[in-house]
């Protein structure tokens, strides 16, 4: 019996998948559990596996095409099984019509390369001294019909190849204004390309004069599945969530000292400032469960475990892998796990369970020199912490001015679940832990 291959929900939030690559060809034998394709979900690239034994008889989706979850993308069956009914009911969208028929494109390309044109084969030639006689007209191949796209300066027809006319039309060129370099002044592909280059080199058109857009003026980048999800999630967050922001500045002097002391103890104790901040945030969240919460519409769920999400920038967009039970882990453990998760996130190799389930998130742009910023809450979480860059600041004191390493953070809060005083109390606890980092060791 035939086995239908569906676009499966490979992550909890996946609604659509892009088939990146088929791992099996039509006619290949497959067994249940064999990877048959790679699919880009809303967060990562996952393997789509066979759910039955047999032969991959039909691939209904081309590589790089997207399909909603639940749509048929392939059929596995025995070699002699009739699958026509399954294919007919697949509901795959029809392929878009090509710009030109393949045969027409092939003819145009062949004519262009060979120098053939709409000029009759017996076109007159100059009969100067030593010039060869005109070629004999072949009786087996009729002359190509003459086509015109306007008129020349002397009122004659414009001679051009089919490919040249198509390129001129695509680029908005008046073909009658192009000088031909082919036989008998015929306009060919290189003439169109030269005219486009010359137009691009000219100064911008005067006001009121419309300039045709060239092929190199822009590039359309198709949305990846992760970018589609980011757009949807942010629209869900910034619109309906009543958000307010709290900004605080912390002294990092003791964090810097402790980090230097730990580095002297060996490589296994080396941690970054961000690792220490994550440990401090996780410890503070354990003391403020009202911030470590989810808004569920008809109730607020306060979590007793701290699962810290950390925003990671990838070439395809932002993803938030999770450090589970972060408050229970040592700084060195957080450091190792954060590095590994960030590496695998950029390689698109995270598993769904590694980027779902966070109870609170942080976003750090300090490494890019950003002083401070506001981050968008990741629903159903009720808060997120944005971390800026650490700066040397001159601070007045009882014995004069001193230079301190200081850091600004901004907390975005969902006012439906977190009041101003609640958010402020969390930041007070976070300040105490960061400015006295030995508290994080015990």
C-alpha cells in the first residue's frame, strides 16, 4: 500500500516548510525512518523521514519550494503500484508559465550565437575590389522572416535578433535608438548590453524626466521560513502587548575583577561578561517568579524553573536557544552551553527542544557598540532584558573622580502581567548581584 509523504510539523510553531533538498531521487528504495529530504522550518533545517517502506515513486515539490504543513509532497509505493489517483489529488500548484517557450528561446539563442538574423540571406553586399560574391540561397531552408521594431534614421526597418528585442523590452530600451553591430547593421545581444551600460553611466535624469529601471537597480530576496516567523511573532508582540520600559545602569568594576581572577585559574574557568550577566539574570529570576512568567490570556503562569533564552543573530534572522535551569548551573557551565548553542544556531542545526520553552529572554548588542536599546518581548513571556555595551565612565566619589566600567540595561515589560514596581524590584536584585558578583558563586 502506498505511503503518503506529507510536509510535517517539524517544530511546535511550524506552519509552513521550505523543501531545501531532496535526499532521495525518484526510483530510490527507502525504508521507514530513512531521511528523504531536508526541510527549513521556522527555526532550523530538519530532516523529513520516510514513514513507510518502498520506492520513492514521485516527488511532488521541487527544491526551494514552500508548502503548508499537511500538504502532500511525495509518494512512496511499490514499483508496480498505481499512484495516479494520489498524484491527481495532491493539490500541488501549477508551475508558473515561462516567459518564452523553450523552443523559441533555443532558436533565439542559436541565431544569436551563429550570427543568423531576420536579414534575408541574399541581402546585397558591397561589391568592391576583392570582395567575395554573395552566398548562394539555400533551397532547403527558407529565409527567416524580416521583423522590425521601429525604423532607422533613413526610414528603413530596424534589423534585430529575437533575443535582442526581448532584452530591449525587459530593460525598457527603445530599440530604434540602438546602433547595431551585427551583419548589415543588425542589432544583437551585445548591442543591447552596451546600450544598458551606457545608460547606467549617464548622470541622473533631470527633474520631471522618468528613467527606466535597469536590471541591476534592485534585488528581491525571498523570505526564509525563519524570517517569516520573526515577522509574524513581532507583529503579535508589538501590537497587542501594552509594553513599558525600565532602564538601569550597573557598575561592572567587580565583575571585571572577578572575571580576571577566574581567568588566572585556568581555561576551564574563563567566562565572558555576558556569561556572568546570564548567571545573574537567572539567579534574580528565581527570586522574582512574577517576572519569570507567561501570559496565557486568561491566566498568568509563574514558572518555578528558570529557562533562559538568549537571542542569537544568524544570517537568516534571530533565533533564541534556551539554557534550561540556568539558575542551577555554574558560570562555566553556562559559558560552555551558550557557546555551543550559539554555534549550532548559526549552523541551523538546533533541535526544536533547544529553542522552545524559555521563560525569560535576554538580548545583548553590547559587542556591536550599542549603548542601550529596547527589545521586543517574545510571547508568551512577559519580559525581556536588552543589554548594551560596557563603557568607562567618570564617576564622582568621596575622594574625587574615579573611572568605572558601567553597563546599561533596559527591561521591556508586559504591563498586563508586570507592574512598574515589580520590574523595578527585579532590576534592584539584578543590580545587587552584578555589583557583588561573589554572591553568584555561592
